[in-house]
């Protein structure tokens, strides 16, 4: 997942807006069009459902 965070520090409320994309291509295309201070991030989620914690 890719996320673009746009920070509008010049507005009265210091607004932060986040946009979520499935592919890098979509995110990069939108990133070029957006105005303001922006950050492009790739979100990687690691989940191991079969790992267990063993207490002795």
C-alpha cells in the first residue's frame, strides 16, 4: 500500500490529508498532481499468523 500525506501548514488548522493507493504507479501519478508539502510512503505490513509465543 502507498500513502501520500499532504500537510497544509498555511491553513488556520494546519490540515493534514492522507490519500491511499494500491500501486506505486497510481501513487506517483497523484503525487505529481498534488500541491503543497507532501510525503510519499510505502506501507509494509508483516503479519505472521502461525507464529506462537511459548512461555516456560
